[in-house]
């Protein structure tokens, strides 16, 4: 039976406002926001977590609007950005957890397909980061190395 409702494809989530200046109600200045980002980065938070903390605890809606730089760029300038890109690291964490699940549940075919897709995504992202110089040119995905990397 056909669904009774329609859903717009690719239009999920919220959109950032088109205004490129910081709202008047934000009480933090550019240098204060940069200091907060550096402080949180030294506490080993990821850039996504830093953005969430600044939004929820400090009332800073958008760091780039105030400082003109992204959180990742500020972390790189201060040499606080991790050696492996955050999105790749999070995918590696997922694949390690999924491999542990597959060891316990060998008949789970749906998870097997998900594991194949996830590993494919990791390889594609690894190739991209190798081309861009963010990873070594000879970087290859290896499940055992991924497990060791995540356990650090």
C-alpha cells in the first residue's frame, strides 16, 4: 500500500540563518571565543563537541560568525587538531564496535551489509584524505590497526 503522506527528500534538519554577522545579544568578543575554543581543545574535545558546548553552555550560536574562522581552523593554528581527521576517527570507532557485534552474532546478515558499507566509506574517505595530505600517502584501512588506534 502506498504511503498516505509525502516527505521532502534531502530537506531534513535545520538551516543556518542567512545573516553573516553575530547577533547583538552575544556577549562574547572574538578573542574570548578563540580562548574558549583553545581551552576546550586542550581538554581533548572534538570540534563538533566544542561547538555544542559553546552553543549550550555559553550561548554562542555560531563560532565562525563571530571569529571569521571555523573551530577546526583555530585548532589547527594552535596545533591542537588530532593527527587523524575526526570524521574518519568516528567511522573507525563505529567499525570496531560493529566488528565486535559481528563476532558475537555471526548470523546477523543486515549488520554484515552495514559493515561492508562502513568499511567502503572508510576506504573512500581515506583516499580523499591521502590526496589532500591530511593522512600519509600510503595510508590503508586495516581492521586490526583500527582496533589498536581506537583503544589508545
